[in-house]
C-alpha cells in the first residue's frame, strides 16, 4: 500500500514538472510582443541586467512585469480569473473596478515621487530652452476621478488631482495650465468617458477643446457647428480586455464632422504616408476601434489645414489627443503631433525648424505618471 502511495505522488510530481516544463517551453517559443492591442499599451520587454538594478530591486520588478506581460494566452487567463472573482462578489480585476451602470474604471496608482520630479524637470528644461514658444499643459483626469460616484462603495478614486496639482504648482507661471476637471465634472451626467475603455469620448474631448480655446485665445466651435455621427456601437475597449470582465455592454464611437467643409492633409512623417482624412474608417472593423482616429499612435504626424489662421501648433501627447485634435484644425494652419513613446527626435529642434508658435502637452493623468517617455522632451533618456 505504501509503495502505491509513493508511486502516486511520484506520478503527480512528474506530471507537474512536465506541465511546468511545457509552459516554460511554450513561453520561450512564443514571440515577444511590443504592444498590446487589446490593452492599448506598450508591454514590458526583457530588462537589461546590471548590478545596481539588481541591488535596488528594480531588475526583479521589471522581470516580474516582463513575465506577466509576455505570458502565453494572457488575455484568456485574465478573463478566466475575472469570471471567478466576479462569481465570488469581487468588483476589481487587474487594476480595474467594475462600477455602476456598466462602467469599468481604471485604478489610479500613486507614482514614485522621484519619477514625478524627473518629469517636471524635463518640462522645465524644455521651457528654459524655448522661452519664446508659448506653452500649455493639459493633464486630463480619468474616469476614476470624474466619475467617482460610479465606483464600488469600498473603492476610492485615488489621488489623481493631488498629483496633478503638484505638477501644476511646480511648473513656471509662463506655462499655462489648462484645468479641464471642472468642465468635465459639470458634465459627468453625459457620456464623456467610454464604459469599457480608458479614453474619454469625443464628447469629453469636445468639452475640453472649448476650455482650451478660452486659454489659447481662439473662438471654439459649438456642437451645432458639427454633424455628430455614430460610426459604431460595438466597441469593447482596453479596460474590457485588461480586466477580463465580460458581461458588459459595448460602447459607441461618435465623430464630430464640421458642417462647413474643410480641406486638410495628414502626413505620417515616419512612414511617409499621407491622407486627406483624420479618420481610418477601416479600423472600425478591428478590435481597437479607437484607432479610427488617425489610425492610432505614431511618432510624428503633420496636419496641414486650409485655415486662414496662421498659427502653428506643436502637440506632445498620448492617445487622449487622438479624438481631440480634429477640433483644432479650424484654428491652426499647421499642427505637428509628437508621441514620445514612438518619437526619437529632438522636440526642441523640431519646434525651432518648424517655426512653431505654440505648444500643447496633452496627456491623461494615468499615462503621464506611468509612462517614462515624457522625460525625453527635456533630453532625458527612458
């Protein structure tokens, strides 16, 4: 009998080792991905080893993130875990809350104070190098702050506003701060954020655009100046994929098309492609339908318009700007759009060579604090 028990446990141990080995082998053979389309974010790559990173613990944390991001069938496991958690009454999965009225809300993670200071210094350094360039900063609060009433009763909206205010107070007065929180909060009963995605809707972007106009000195358009067209009602966004929560309704995407026709050219400088539209309508058939705006994110996009205004604008941004930019075309003759996650050039050199008059830094708060690429604006490396 004792021999049978030992044989049984030995067989279980062998099967477990074989299973673990198979998982490791498949992971090694699975191609490393740079970007998650479902989560709309860059994935952790294999970190470079150094003794200092090992001693500080940074290498271990980066390697753990690498294993998590590159694990095979990651989306499937996330979905299975979310279903189990939901069955147990939990309303948080992978940093996403299941809120009221079907809203998925991304949890705000407090940033490292040293990292925040590095980003502030980068913006300050750029400002000092370009004193004649008028600058504006818009850090957009995410839904977890504006729609805090949608959160589960035990959850907190976090400290987005607190950390945004720290950045605002640290920047020199000559950099204009565009606070869109009051306007968004005043309209929170309207669909200003997607329910399944981390972005604001076109409606939310429009509200912020009107706030920017007041600060920049141009007269913003009214909703009556646009034909508002729903182009899809089947959008499942990044928070749907990240959380694994599946029993929620999809979002719709709307485009604000000016009633007065305008001609423009959109040039993807890196890929040397151009178009006469800001919308990639074919992408509505893809998973990430938000890429209908400018076909997603690119290092450098150049928009040339038919506007009689002779102002030139440089925008340094994340993907929140993609649905925001179309509102700016009546007010600027040229708009250069830089996404530092994909752009390796010198931003100040670009602004000087392109004779830019103004610069807008537009990020959602979470991306600003989580993504290191903004440091490149001041010449710092990732």
